[in-house]
């Protein structure tokens, strides 16, 4: 599919260019006309270059920040409407050969280690399906002996083969260590959706400082998306930064340079961008990190990324507090996890795993501990549509086939109906009386926002068929 030669990571993540962009931005952000020009460009859904985004990252006055937040919300709603895609992470293994200063799974931590058996994978899937989940993100530490690619592939097959009265897990996304083009081909053939890999930090000196083990190879890690797309044929990839390891301005500029690179060499930028923040974890000294980012700056980062890459999904995890998650939904977030467990086997069995007197510990400590149904109720109360849609993956609207639909606005005639259909399924199969009443009112109102009249009529027909017992209807 792709035939453009990729560049070395030191070329497309250019340290000097990032520093120059930061220096130029310190001068440009004082020019009101330049700020107005950048915001006008963003509002027209044209996106921003990394240099233009760098200017907005320097903004610190409330008046301009509020303009940025307002435009970010308008952009998100123009493209995504009020839809919020829901998913859950599934940790398969906590074996890891790396010692990463920020991670609770580091190899030097004295924690109980294990990987799920295929029977345990089935049990986890059953527990997740009972919560209403249809989209999973598989996670695992890096350990080729205890968690080889063949094990990951077997888990994917097990998950897809698990069937339920209400359907099945419809899409498995993957967040595992950087690997070879051949292994990416295997993941593609296994039917994954998006391959996700956080850079952690683009600042090479910091990257080398915080990593020991195979992951310390900066180039191998940074060029993983090129191998996945150009060598492995994967359509959709997701990138991200662990905010708090280095200066947030540097990281965000580099992140956007990475997105620009992917679009240049593959014809399509990242399908998603994740914005995790560094959290306390077992064996992690939180006070050793001088670049921790506060809520004010983090909100600005989320909004600026939305302005820069308007058609990219933005993912928020349960690392953030309930109140702050709700706030960030209004400045660009379009996907969020719900009811997450960041330990191995944490859904089917709530007891802490103990081995030889040593307890298992999670990768990091969560801030949002709500059950999925409570997350859904909060979204509905705020006027959002919880979406369990996986239709684009299964209908081939991925990679460079998705963007033209999004830019033309035609995706609204698919995405909104599919969101409503999957939410109707959720209500019928998992909701309590309170949520059923709230949800039906939301669906009845949102039907009128489907642009195409014929598509609106088909949606009503599909909703009635779901209410009569059919499942997995999609556009």
C-alpha cells in the first residue's frame, strides 16, 4: 500500500528544529495578529504545523486560553459530534525485561509476575463483555521469552473466538513493544485494529536516561510506526507521549512532527494520539521527575493537539480524576477508557494475585475507579453519546480511506448512526432502569442530527430491529 521510503528518526524528530520552534514561539506568541491567524486557521479545520502549535503552547493568559478551548471544542463537535468512544485495556502479562524509571512493571521491582492462560483470557473477556465492552486494548510488558509474539497472536484468536448471546468483542487494538516488520504483518493478519505505541519521551537524552534494556534503543522505538505501516501493512497506528518525563512544549512539538512525518511517508497521520500523564507507581520516586505537568498546562496541551490534528482521535485513560476527565472532554478528547484494570487478570478476579508471598502490583495507580455504567451515566448527563462502534475497522474505512470521508463530512452519516446503534445495544443488554430512561431520551434527540434524511430513516429502522433482538447492525 505504501511505497515512500521512511526517514531515520533523527531526521523526522529533529532536536534542533524543535528547539528553534520553541525559541521562535516565545517571540511570536506576543503578536496578537499572529495568534489570531493561527486560531482562524485552526477553526477552519485545516490543522496546524508543529511551529504554529508551538506558538499556542506559549500562551498563558486566560482570555486567549479560553479562545483555544472554545475552538478546540467546536472542532471536535464538527468532526465527532458528541460521540465518545469507549474501550478497556486488557493486561495479558506483566513480565518485562526493561527497567524504565517511570513504570511499575520495571524488571527490578519485586512484584508477582505472570501471564494469562488462554482460559484466563476467556474469563477476562467474559467479565469485560458483561460490562458492555466491545473494543479492547491489549497490553503487555516486553519479554520475548515469557510473552513472545506467538502468545499475543494466540490471545487475539482466543478473544475473537469468544462468543456471547449479545455478540462478541468486535475489535482488538494492540499496545505492545516495538517489534519487527514481520511481526507487524502477523498482527495485521490476526485482525488487529490500531497498533498503539507511546514514545514516552521524544527528548533523546531523557529517553536514554530513563530506559535500560531493549527499549533503550531510541531509533528502534521511534521508527516502529514506519515498520508497522510501511513494512507490516498496518493501516492505523496510535502515538503518544508520557507527559512529565520532559518539557511538555518540546514533547508536543515532537509529537506533531511525528504525525507530520507519518502523513508524509504513508499518506495518513496517526489514527489516534494518547495523552497519558506520569503517575505514581510501585518503585517509582515521583519526586525525581522535574517536568511534571500541572492541570492548567495539560489542558492547554490537549486543546492545542486537537487544533493541530483535527481529524485524529484523542485518547484519555483513567489516569486522570473524574472531574478533570469531564473537563478534558470539552477541549478535544474523543475516546476514553472505562472501568479499567491495569493489573493482569483484574476483571474476572478482583483478588490481588500473590506468588511466593509477593503481591502483584499494577503498572500505575488509577485516579478514576468508577464502574463502566457510572462512566456512561455521567457522559449521558453531560449530553455525550457513548459509542461502542467498531464499524470503520470492519468496513475497511481505515488508514488513507478514512481521512477523505472525515474531511468531506460524510463520515457523520456513518459515525453518528453507528454510535446510536451501539449505544442502543448497550442500553438493551446492560443498562439499569435509570440509564435506560436517560439513554432513550438522548437517542431520540440525536436521531434528528443525522444529516442525511435517508440515513436517518435507515437508522430508525435499525434501532427498531435492535429493540426486537437483532445485534451488530452497522453502516
